[in-house]
C-alpha cells in the first residue's frame, strides 16, 4: 500500500483526476458493495465526470464505471496520483 | 453423483423449487449482471426452458435443459450478482443455491472486457465449492477492444477449468459443454487455489475449524463457514440452521467458546 500523509476525500476529485484508494471509511453493506466492485486500498480510480449538482459522481474502477453518492465518496480517502 | 439421492431431491424441490430428473446433472449458472449470462443460458438450452420464481422470493428463476453425449443437464440460472456476501435477496438466492442446493457443477460466467472485477465472484464461489467451471464470455467484445485473455494462465492461477466463449455467436459452447460434462462426471476434478488471509485471520480460522467440523459434518466447506462466522454474518448463520437443521444459538455459542 502507498503510504502518504496527504489524503483527500474521493468526493473532492475533479473530472479527469486520478487517485489511489487509501482507506474506505464505510461500514456494513455499503462497504461490502464497494469492495465487491473492486475498490480496495491501492486500487487506481479516475473521476470520469461529475453531475451538474456534484452528486452523484462517476468513477472509473478496474475498467468499469460506477456512480457514487457524494456523501459516500466523501468517506473514501485517496492519494492523488497525477503528481508523478 | 449426489443429485440422485432421494433426500437431496426433496430438499431441492422444497427449498429451491427444482426437480431434476433421475440421473440428471444440475448446473448452477452464476455471474455478474451484464456478462451475457442469459445469452449463455439461451444458447445452451434453446427453447427447453421453464421460468418462475424462487420459492417465497420475488426473484426470477429460469431453468432449462440440454443434452450432451446422451447425458441430460438441468441448467439453473441464478440472479446476476457482483458478490454472494452482501445481502440483497438476489445474492442470498445465489449463495443459498450454490451452498445448500449443492449443484453438480457451478458455472461462473465472466466478462472478458472487465475480468478483474468479475473474478471477485469466481473467487467467492471457489471458496464454497471445488466443482466449478469458469466461462470467460464476451470474447468477441474483448477482441474489438484489443484485450487478450490468456486462458491457460488464468486456468493455472485459479486451479479450475476455464473456457473462452462468445455465446452470441455460439463460439466455444461445444467445449463448454464438454468441460461441464467432465466436471459433473468427476472425470475432471478442479483444484481451486485457496485464498490465504492475514496471519490473524488464518489463526482464528484454525481455532474454529474443529468445532465447525463437528457441527456441520462435511455438508459445507468448513473453512468457508469459519470465514463467514468471523465476518459476523448473522444472516448466513440463520440460513445455515434452516438448511442443515441446526440450532443457530448452538452455532454461535460453539464458535464463541
């Protein structure tokens, strides 16, 4: 896993930005579902587009696109990838 | 073959609304949504289909038959799911059938264009049963996107038979039937690679195994049951007790000791 102090919420990404998942701070069924979609710590995620009101947000994960509610995405912490 | 025993027949009929003929092999068909599972189902069974609901659930149930080398197969289409661990009704139906319906073979259909995400389900099924065949479908789509799938390597990594298909154009279906036949007849015995968890989890599983073995008497994979108990999966504990006629309190207590 990538270790770094500066994590951001997944919900703060703009369209076109990429990141690595740092931690999934969700519980229960939603956590299970997120993991089942292949979003685990270390997974590369790209923000594909944001809806006009910023909720929901579409992300590309392992070659498929999923939409997350803003509230749920804000509980997923990521490292921004495009600094490299 | 286990599907011929009378009590197993009764159980299939009572819990799952499925009545296979004598000597008919039961094949469960699992897969993520939109992987062409229904296309595989239709291509294999043609018009020999019957649709309805799972007993007591508002979830569609489709069954169909096909014959290969004079051997009849009953193909049971499970709901499309990403997982069999979360608890939507669809996922429960799929899990319960694979787990307690004990089909002769479970066929897991994967989408060749997004294998990574699809493999999650295959790995989950591999933890429940060794009688599994993996079908990498939508190979035509993958070719269009310049995605190549190394079937042999996948087979080695998983330890189970893998067949590439494009069900839409009937590509690979003959081979799929042949492999299903071999696994159902137990001429071909898949050896699914076991997932190893963190040392803490493995230690806890080791501790639980003897007690679980005593309780479930080889009716389920004990390692898998141990993992679900560690998950705190109360829904599964309740379901186990219904299907294996155990006392749920007893399971929880034994596991807690």
